C-alpha cells in the first residue's frame, strides 16, 4: 500500500511542480509601459528606526514622475526614532507625507488598521505597498503599474529577495523564491493563491469593490487577506511577474526564533484559504508525510525514488528565479534548504491547528 501511494504521489508531485516551474518562468508579461496613473505608495512602520531610512532612500530614487506619485508613511505608534526619521524625509521631499496613528478607534486591529488609515487619505488610482525594512528598485513603480493598462487587472504582486550571504539568510531567500514561484505560477495559470505585502499593489476600485479592510475578515496576514478578497471576488484578474526590474529586497530573520514566529504567523493567516489553495499547499504536506512513513515501512528503493523525485523537481522550481534574479550563490544552500523546507512543511500545519496566540511587532493576536 505505502509503495503504491509513494509512486502515485511522486508522479503527481513531479507533474505539478514541472507545471509550476514552467508557468513561473513564463510569468513575465510585457504590458503597456507608457501607462502612467496616479500612484500612492503606503508604508506602515512600527519601531523601524534601523531600516526606515534605507527604505525611504530607495523611495526617493524612484524614477516615476513625482507629480503622479505620493508616499504615505504610517507611523504606527513607534516608540523609537522612527517618527523623527520619517519626518525628516517628509520635510525634504514634498511627495512624502507622514500619517501618525494614535489609539485604534475601529477595527481591524494591528497593521491592517494602519494601512487602512493610509488608504483612506490617499489619492492614487493605484495603491502600492511595501514594508519599512524593504529596498525598492528605481523602476519599481512604472514596471508594476504598467500591468494595470489592462482594465481587468485588479492586483499585481512581485518577487522579494532577502539580503545577506550567510547560509541562514540564503536559505530563507531561497524559501521566499520558491513560495513566490508557486504564487507566480498559480497566478499565471489563473488560480491565484497568495502574495506578500513586501511587494504588492492593488487598483483602488478593486480595493473598494471588496469593501476594503473594514469588510475583509481580520487576518494576521493582512496582505494575503486583501489579495484573497480581490482574487476570489470574480471581478478582477491578478498578475505576478518574475521581473528583476520590480524585485524588492527585504531583510531575513536573524534567529530561529524570529523565523519560527514568522512562519507561524504566515500559516495561521492562511487558515482561511479556499479549496484550490488548500489543495495546492496541502499536497506537499501529504507527500512529505508519506516519505517520512516510507522511511520506516517502504522498501529502500521506493523511499529513495520518492526522495529523488522531490529533490529533482524542487530544484527545477527554484532554478528560474535563481537565474532571473542572479542569485546563483543560492544553489550552494539548496541541500540545507531542502532539509529546512521538509521540516517546516511537516511541522507547522499541526502547530497552527493546535497552537495559541500570535505575537508580531509587540502585538499579540488570539486565534
């Protein structure tokens, strides 16, 4: 029985990942690059004095026309020097303004409240989001908003690279590339599943059509919740190009504890997945569980065949993003990544089902 299951799941996994790798590699679409709508960039910052300066330095180097661009930095009750730093940038650059958040007076709580407050006072037709610890490339805005020249597109996501050359940092970078490759592939196939707020944009009318954050059910991953609401509304298309000109750079977790908290938050935020998303993300869990069982009860040849199938096609899924974004050094941490990936794919679903509260940015959220 276990041998048959291993062979069947290996064949399905190979086919699924090969389709994903091909779809991700061809996800770059060349739209109307002359499209120039008004754009609002929204950055929520909470105690980000170490990173917000570099983030805003990259923002002021953007090549999009400043008369079509506004930048709203939300100081989400920081207790460090974040407010001083962002106010300094606002004083020097007319298109940057600061929104101070006091006590939350309405739902949703947390970061979603800060982002919602900024959207309420923004003017742009296109809303772009990144995090305070991110660096955006100069052509980020024009090469993202060009996809909105198609009036049916309501949301555009992009890839994020993690800085650092330590094995721990590069393992995380490869993980983000793999997850984004799956997201880009499913979007390309017309089955969008997820996106990350480090590199995300929406059309204002798409945001309004789902009721915005006041109507979207609360999630500790507010970026996924927004993406999910728009893409499942049946009204809008999504794009997720593998494009180096829109590649955002962020910072990796510095410790296993930070990484554990991040993954737990992501998995918890994904509990509201629809059926297609649940199927796509649960299949690797079942396959990994079968491989673990095969280690003890299957013949050695069947176990080795399943492992070889997984390692081979996972590598092919990694390869397009590694080559596109010129991060060939990540190839050397691939064996370490596979061990890490296998462990957390098996570990986190049970933790999310039976785990308790989530703590993020000095805030604690219940189940």
